[in-house]
């Protein structure tokens, strides 16, 4: 199953220059169970051209297996979304 555009609850760190680093998040899987994921490594970060948000390519252990996925942050709505996670 490929998870696309799932809203997540995020814990992130923002430094004094405004750089955001995602650290841990949680989301509900298809059965409604709350899954908590601690991010091992941020592989890349990309700012949207019009500065409305950013995307983060990350790796973490999800459901017992190492996964690579993308997290999206919308600056205006203050919302995080998960996509491209194969569960």
C-alpha cells in the first residue's frame, strides 16, 4: 500500500535562522491505529519556489522495516503531510 497525502502530527525543531528539521511524527494507519515514527535521517530538503512550503525526504523504521518517504510542510496553513510511504 502506498500512502499519499496523509496529515500527520509533527514534532520538529526550528533554528534561529528559520531552518526546520522534522524529528518525529505520528499518523493513523488504515485500521485507525496511531503509528509513531522517529526520523533517523533527513536525506534532502527542498523549498517550494513561491515559499509556501518545503518537502523533506527522510528515512526511518516504520512497522519494523526501514522506509524512505517524503514529508511536506505548508508554511501558511502550518500543516504537515506524509506521502510516498510504502507500508
